[in-house]
């Protein structure tokens, strides 16, 4: 299993007829079980890149090679749950063949057991994001795309949900592409960090983290932060 991204350019035309360059040449690849993290300033083109990778935008130059028949799980910035469906119904709608055992395990990891019959309007933002994660993992994806899944959460809740996400990602070999503004999320969840420039986005640094995710200690996190800070200073 391998995802290959080679975008040579992406532009759009404004209502005034002006052409704007969104993406400069961007090239990277991910293998099964690998977590890549896109980190860049707001408006640099990260969401546009995700749409291209997911096959939702074909108006670009370059190529995207996804595994044939790859199952894709997507977690958007907003949970995007159907308000007239219960938590369990929202998940089963995208994964009708999920077994009761698999669903119960997902709900256990994400602490959703008590909310199976609740509706989205009864959930906090943190719980709604958990349901969005359960929905993405229920399809047993080959490629998982996470667009700032921990945004707008307080630090304590984001930390708990990050740990739950790490448990899910470690549970099966899935290619994962995460977009985040949080360096802490990046170094705790990622295997390779892709730092992007302002628009038009290009990769200015591709930083691998050699220590396996499950083996990283708090001391490792501190050292990696310091190393990344030094790299950021050198690149300026």
C-alpha cells in the first residue's frame, strides 16, 4: 500500500478574472502504517491539497497515485454528522457492514458507549469529534485523512482525544495524512512532518521522526521540539 503525491501546480481564477497560484510543486509519498503530518500557515493551500488527494478536485497539474480500490476514511474540521440520526446510525450509515463487536470496540476506545442512542444536538463538540473518528475508522480505511480533527478543543480534551486517536491509528496498518497547526499533535502522532510555506504551498522541510510512536517518551518529545525549533531558525 502506497500513496504517491506529485502536484506540479494548482491555480484558480477569481471572480475578477485574476489567476492565483495555490500550490507550488509538492511531492511526497506515504506507505502503509505511516503517519504524515502537513503543517503550514492558514490559507496556504492545505485543504486544497487534501481535496486533490481525495479525488474531489481534478483541476490541477500533476498526479496522485492511490492504491486501487483503497477505502478512504475522512475526518473534516467540523464533525458533519446528520442531526436526525443517532450516533450509532451516523456510523453505520457509512459502514453498514461493521460488526457489532467492531463497533463496540470503537465506542469503547472513544468512550462513546453511553452515547450510542444520542443525537448530534445532544453532544458536546468533543463527543461529536469522537463520533466523526468512529465513523472514519468503522470503514476500516486504507487511507485515513484528518483535517485538523482536534481544532477548537481545550488542551485537556485535545490531549485525551489525541491519545485515543493514537490508539486507533496503531490498531491497524493504515496510511494516515493529518493536517494540524499544533506542533505537539504533530510530534506525538506523526512519523514524517511536512512543513509547508505560505501560499503557494510547497514543502520547505520533510522531517522524519525515527523513534516509533509507541516508544516516544516525554523526554523524546522535548528533544524533538528543540530540534524542530532549531531547524525552523536555520530555515529563516
